[in-house]
């Protein structure tokens, strides 16, 4: 196996048990992230982008979630087989994650300094991490704990400065509500990258932000990726952001990756009818009136998804077999460009 | 110039900022600070800006859902600010609003039939059989089915709910619609459906739109003329193509360059703005954008407030770069 392969998700099936029945959220997801990749994962609300990403650090709560089959490899090891302590250290040391809404990812009653010191402390092994929190404020009376806290604070200030928060040594005492949306996202980036991660999972990092702030944050992520030699899984529904940031793109629909390839291939030469529809639905630079077209219908109900290919009720190329058989395994139609559709198999 | 349907003159809305002992008035937030616009019938006028720029407040003050502090709102030759509450309620028949969030703008306890029929009951336009017929007509106009009539909002997807909102807004046959981020909560494939519906309805019913959005691509797709707002001021105003082809104001240039385009080949040189929009409103007598402006060179930017000036036919810019400075 290619040893540059950082993450490999193989035929992942995820169910959620709800009061109304079993919701089949992921239905055979295949995804590969090579090291140094910036992979964009796009799709509409509810298509399973976030669930796919959360399966890498195994953050899906079970129950109600249940991974019924499939494997998730991170650096060659199966994440699903690890013990709790192993997975905790993996999350702390190798993975960084930032979320859509920076306001809800920070605790409003602690200063950002306290939160960052906690996070930095948790990157160490359990005994030292717990020592940081030990005795609360009285912990400062113990020299060893004081030293640990001081080191963690230094690292926090260094990271805050790196992400562009001026006078970081003063602002570290501030609480989350004293920061604007863009600044909070910077704090989160600083906190998540304060370890030595090899993969950054960015879940809609700029969706809640304005265009000019979005540009700042995207530029910052680009710089940090270069500097820290990160691989990125960028989840977004904004195809513009993907075109700007990513080398490779995976398109998801209703719990399946339908198309995956280089950004150039997918945007310029989309093959799957859903990708074609999605690209045709957004007004871009110079689109004239009447040129965009929505995809008729809406996303299927996951409790009772349509049989066969889940896109077939909305697909203009649907054939009888699309409704009968599950969609074929991804076919490589050009180097690195894979499509899962009967049109190409 | 042809006649105007709506003219807004020197519109201001200041929100009091209270604090300290007994919630004294400490100052004010200048959400809208003296803007002028005019909208011709049958036109789509776009209002773009970042969050906190005051664009939604403009929409709400025009309907007097929020009372303006100062200024005139002239609709078909009548100043709306001089009307009494009950007269204003009558006038609102001609101007309806569609909101961003189709989840919170529909009453969850009402069926679609009641939601769409309610405006006509309130304004005593129809009842009984005539009301039923009219509701059915509206529902099919926005692309919903007859069997949707007796369902509740939670049974619909976001795009369908937005269609219900549109049907409700059209119930009184308004002349003008104020659309506040009508597609921001929707997915792209559904957004396209709703935008096409809006364009089709505009053609069919000869509607005038005031389209408020932060999405430049959507504005470009829908609107004829567009105004860029920043901290309660209009910085640039003109025909959509003029502004998108030849943006003049440094803010417009930066915003357009920062707009992500879904085309890996077309990636223009980005102008990244430093800092963020301030929500407190700018200082009097300075250019609001000066602290973040990449082009701000002269002292005039911080000493004198630029005014909107016509550069070419119908293209207005408020910037000292273009007024001989």
C-alpha cells in the first residue's frame, strides 16, 4: 500500500437509530486523503459530509450512531479498533479540527487562555494533563504545575500571535464574547493547531463569516498548511471555496461519494449527473439570467431512501437498473478521477 | 429617466445604545446613516454588504417595521413617514416582505392554507369560496401542489417553505417585494430553483424587487442595479454590469476579488482586507472605510466624508480617489 496514504475510508456504513426508525446516513463511503493533500468534501446539507469527517477521529456518538461495516485507516492503523486512550492521544496529537460556528465551539464562561491551556495540556499523556487541572487555582502553588501551566500559556500566546491576533498576551485573558466571529475562528485555529497535527479537518470553517473575513481565514489556513506541512479535509457546500483552496474534490450525495478527482477534472469535466447538476445550479462570474438550473426534487428521506442509486429519482439519465441495483463501485475514468455511476461502468 | 416607484431620501436609523446607571442613553448605533436610493417599477434593485452594514435595517425601515429616525420614503409619490399607523397598514398591501429564514417566518401551528390565506382575511380581500380559489391559484403559482394545502410547515423542506413564504407575500397582489436574503438558508440546487421562480414571477406579475443579500453572485444574477453598503452608508451604486466589470470603490474591488468563484482556472488576484467592520458606526466626518482601505493614502479620507458622485451614466461612487483629490 502507498505509504503516503494518510487516511483511507473503506466502504463505511453508518446508521443512526431514531424514534422513527433506522436512518442510513452513510451508505458505503470510500475516501482517500494523501499526505499533503487539500481535499474538498462537497455536498448539500444532510448528505453526510460531517459524519464522514467525524468518523476519522471516531467522534460519532454510539448509540444512537452505529458503524455497521467498513474501515477507517489513519496512518495505516484502523481507527475503529483502537482503545479509548489510544484514540484520545491520536485526536490530541495527530488531528486538528475546526468547526463551522466558532461561537459554540468555545466555552463562554472560561477565558480563551484557560481553554487553550487545557487543550495544550491534554496533548500530553493523561497523568500530566490531569495535573494541570489538579487543585484548580491552588495548583499554582505547586511549582511543577505552575511550570507546566506557564509553558502551556507561552505556547498559547505564540499560537495566537501566529494566527494574527495582535497583543495576544493581553487578549488571552478575554472571554469568547469579546471576540468577533472572524477572531473566534482564529482562536479555534490556534487552539487546534497548537499540537503537532498531521491532518486538519475543517468543517465549514468560513460559512458563518462575511466574504472579506472568509478571505482572511482561508488565506491563514493556506499559510499554516504550508508552514506546518498539514493535510486538510475541507468540508464545505461552497464550490467557490473548494475551487480556490483544493487540489482534489470529493462530491457526496445522500451518504455516498459519487465523484472524486482533481479539482480541475471535477469542475471542468464533471461526469456524475449530480455533479453536473450542482455545478449548473450556481451563478458564477458572468452567468446570464436563465442559465442556471436547479436540480428538480429534493434530498431523499434517509429513513426510507430510494432503492438502488439514491440519486435516481432526481437524475435525468436514470435507467431502469439505477432503481434496482446499488450503484457500482467507483470507476476510474481518468487518472485519479473516479465516478460511481452506471453511465460509466 | 423613467418614473420611480420607490424613492428613499436621506434615510437614517439610529438605535440608542444604553448602559450605565438606569440604562441611560450612552450614544447611538448608526445602522443606516443617510442613504438615498430610487427604484423604478419592474426593476430589481440589489442591496449588498457584509453583516452589520445596515442592509436589513434599510429593508425594514422602508416598510416602517422599524421607525426611521429621519428621512423620507416616497412610494408612488406618497411619503410613507407621514402616514399614521392604520394608513401605513393599508399601504403595506403594496409592499410585502420575504424573510431569510423559512423555518422561523412561518407559524408552525397553521396549515399552508391558513398561512397563505391570512393576509387576504386581514385585509378583507376575499373569503369563503373566493378565498379558497385564490389560495389554490397562489399555491400553483409558486410551484406547490393542491395536496400541500392542509399540511403544516414542518412537513416541508427549506425550499418549499420559502415558496410558501413567497405565496403569502403575493396574496395581496403587491407591487413591490422586499426580499431579505431569500436564498441564504437554502442549498445551492434549491437556491437555483427559488431564484428562477422569483425571476419568472417578476416577469409575469410585473413586480419590483428590493433584493437584500450578501451573496454577490446571486445579486449579479438577479438584479438590474445594485448598491453597496458599508456601515450604514452607500459606497457605490450603479448598474450591475458596470459595478461587476469595473468596480471603482476600493471596497467593491476587494469584495469582488475575495468572492470565491467555482472555477479552478479563474482565480483572480485577491485583495485581502485587513480588520473587520465595526458595528458601532464610524466617526463623523471621515470615510467609514478608511481604517481598512488598501488605497487610503490622503489625509482627506480621515478629515472629510466622501459623498456619492456620479462618475459615468448612473454609476455613483463615494470615494476621495475620484473627486479630484
